[in-house]
C-alpha cells in the first residue's frame, strides 16, 4: 500500500510539474512586447518612409522649377530622374494608407493609373489645371507626371519641344507644375500629421490604449492596411491586372504602373521589398517575431520563404513590363501565382494567429 501511495504521489508531482512547465511556456509566448514592435514600426519604418517621400517630392519640385527657368534637355532629364526617385519613395510609404494618408486620400491622389491621356490633353489645351476632384484623379498624381515627362513624345528631344515650341507649351508646363504642387501638398500634409512635431499621429499610434489587437487598434489598422495593399495594389494592381488576371485572360499592358516611364518592374520590386521589411520589422521586432513568440515559427518561416519566391519570380521579369506582357505573358502570370501564395498566408493564417480581424471586403474571394 505504501509503495502504491508513493508511486501515486510521484505521478501527481510529475503531472503538476508538466502543467506548470506548459503554462510557463504559454505565458512566455503571450508576453511578446507588441508595444516595442509598434514603436519600431512607427519610428523606424513608417515615419521615415513618409519623410523620405516628402524629401523626394521636394526635390521633384525643385527640379521642375529649374526646368521652368531653363527648358533644356539636361534639366528635362534631371526632372525625369527626380520623378522616378519620388515614385520609388512612394513604394515605401504606400502600404500605410490609414490615419493621415486615409484622411487626405493619398493613394487615390498620388497613384491612380492608368492615366486618361485624352483628359490631360484636353485640360492642357483649355488651360484647366484644377486637381483634387474625383474626376481629375486619373489625370493627376505621379502617373500623370509620368505621361507628361515621358509620354508626350517618342524621344526626349520631342518631349522637350512640347514644352518649348508647341502651341500648348506654356499650358503644359503650368499643368505639370500645378500637378507637382498638388502632390506636394498631399504628401506634406500626411507626413506632418504623422510627425510628433506636427499632428502627432505617431503619438496616438504608439499610445497604450491602442496597443491591443481589436479592430481600432494600431496593430489592427497596420495589418489591415498592409494586407490590403499587398493583395489589391501590389499583387493585383502592379502584376495581376496588367497580365489579364482580372479581365478574363485578356492582358492590359497599358495598365502597368509606370507605362510611360518604363520602370514598372523596378517599382514593383521595391514595393515587395518594403512588404518584406514590414513583415520582418527590418532590424528590430516585427510580425515574424510576434508569430514565433506565439508558437507559429513554422508559419513565419513559410511566409518569409514565399515572399522570397515571389521576389525571385518578380526579379526574373524585365522592364518595360508592358512589352514583356505583350511578347510573353506566361512569366508574368507565374509571378502573379507566386505572389498569390503570400495572400493566404498573410490574410488568413497570420491574422488568425495574431488575433487580427480583416475589415476590408474581398475583391475575389481570396
């Protein structure tokens, strides 16, 4: 009897020890410092992205003013490069379309494409340079600047003549300058509203009351914006729609992001790199670390691997993307499929583990 009681006691002690060990592990996983992760996102990724965009748009305006002062081929080429730099900077800020960006309709204002070239031509001819209305979105922003600086002639010499000797040269320059001022106003407002020295949205973003995972939390807003951007504006907007995925298999090469500049793949690649940076948190805490702390290290690794696969497929394409789509669309469709694999991992698996509710509506049931 004594032996039985001793064995029973040892067994109970082992069970209790195991239960305590299990609970400790669970506590360790749930004690991940999300506040520190949000601080990393806010101070090291989001605000710097907007500040970089603001700087690049400032440079764009200076280049445009130099071109206005002296309409030369050299100044035109400098202006074209400044536009490309601004469009690359936009790739880092574009996943964060909530808060200040949402308030000023930043994405719709800056990056609605394809552009309506007929509408732009009519407005140039009439001298109309109003911006900011729904009707003007496809005749404004960075894509419209791409048309004005790359698409009004076949060579830079021909483009320059449209700002020097053409009947509408002065009107066209006024439209160009007005468009840049419109872009700058939107970017300045969004950037300053994020900054602690301005609207201090960063203070709200990092506040303790917004540190949870509910719909209105900072993490909830960040992840919804992040996943929505990847699904609709990177996977679909930059690759799927031009490749014909959303048009019954009929390619739409004119719908690439930088049709007139000819660097669509470069923009998409930069945007996907930012998507990866957001997932990993760059050099500090990120969503990958949060998943690992919750015991979902395998999912974290799977997401990272699939993003790498998508990046590899994208890097296999070459610019101009519109020409690649016309000549051989299969690699573009393959790239879309690789990018699609990331959607389910982020939108369903990751959000489920993190306890985040997706609040935007699906486009296609993915």
